[in-house]
């Protein structure tokens, strides 16, 4: 099977941004060690800090839906998420066709 991408949009209640980050950080840290994991990028809307977008690439859709989503390390996140949400999270599944990446020492935050 080809790689699969999930684009997840989350809109939290004002004041819940830090808690969302506290809950999602250990999930991201743990899932990077999963065999079918390829990459993940967490984004925050610069104009609305209560909006987040997570872009995840995995090698196996069945593994994600049947195994990864049920991992113990995800449970605190799943349990608390409904109370943080301003609206239902949006999940889209995409099939990547091409990837172009540039890896450098320069951080995006540095403005360079």
C-alpha cells in the first residue's frame, strides 16, 4: 500500500491552547517510534492561536486505524480532547503524489 496522509484540524476553546500542546506532545514523541510512521508536522494558525492543524504521513492505513489510534499513549489525549474542542475536529485523508523537501540548519522561526 502507498503512504497515506492525515490532515487533522482542531479548533480549541480560548485558553486551551497550552493544554492541547501539553497533551499532544507526548503522543507525537511516542508515535515517531512506530514502524509505520513517516512524519508529522504540527501547525498553529498565526491569526487564530486556537486553531491547530496536524499533518501526519503513515505507511499503512490499516495499521493507523486498527492499531495506532488505540495505543495506550494516546488515551490521555483522547479522554481530554472533547472538553477542549470549540467544534468537532476535522480529519481528511490524502494520497501523496510527490514530496519535495529541503533540510537545513536554519530554523523557520529565525526568519531566514
